C-alpha cells in the first residue's frame, strides 16, 4: 500500500474497527445479526494531481436484497456499497469550495491527515444514523421523506442564489421502490407489494421482484399459520 494511503487508512480503520467493522482489502463491512449491513470502500482512481487519489464510497445493505444479489457469494467478503439501497460518495472538499469534489488527492502527510480527519468526522456524525436504518424499513422511509424535503429546500436556495452551498443537500441516494417493496414483503402484504412493482411488468425469475414476491408469499403463509 502507498505510504500516504496507509497514513490515511490507519486512523479511519481504527475508528471503524471500534464500531464493529471488519476490513478485507479496501472494503470495510459491518453486519447486524440479521445480515443487514454497511459497506465502506476506498476506491483507487488514476492519480492526476497527487501521488495517490481515491474515492470513499458507502452503502447501506438490506439482507434479503443483498442475498438476491450475491447468490452463493459470501456477504462478508463480497458485499459492496453499490449493493446498497442507500449509497453515497463522500465529498472531499470543505465548506469553502464553490463546487463539491469527491476525489481525495494525497501528495503530502498533511493531505493524508486532512483526508482522514474529514472521513472520520463524517463517520462519527453518520454511522449511528446508518446503523439505525438496518432492518428498520420505517426509519429508512422516514429519512427518504426528510431527504426529499431537504432537497426541495436546497434546490430552491440554489436557484435563488445561483450557487451551490456545502451541506445544503442530503447525503446519498435512496432506492425507494426497492425499500418499499421489501417493507411490504416483510409484512406479508402481497397486494401492496404487487401494486408497488406493477410498472415493472411480469417478474423475471432472476430479477429482485421475483425474490421479493416469494418472500411476501412466504411471510403471508407464516402469518396465516
């Protein structure tokens, strides 16, 4: 590993290890007892301005959707942020930036220390919130609505001022339809689920919609005894 990258990773890894994450290569993963989790990946990219450059990607994972994606794969080795129902690429610029940049660029010890501080600060603020979403569809859906309202305010402010404002927009993006579908399935509400996914047409056997319908039918049968 590049020395500057190691200088960045070590304090971040210490914080994540204390929070229950396990590192495999450039990916840190956390799972609850039901298989819901969080994946954080350091993604190297071509260095244009520094000795080493990378992105930090984060994803929140729901167990049944992850199992569908991975099949026989091992989530603790194979789960990635892009398997998430919420994903985010951390911003590498501070509040003084005119526009956000997601590329962390390291050329000096000071660069590595600054990047580590930014990521550790973001994690300290956001890890409790992300953990609160795991297995809690209602909490995720409530946050989706809150983020939608925040986005509307940020959009109006940006249109009025003509400038992007750091911190005004919510972090990340949600796969709302997938979350709603698995929430209905978890309750065994086949009718609501069918309506939610109706615009996708007939389920492909390999598509997540076939998987979620099977879960809903099984849960309804369990409820009926």
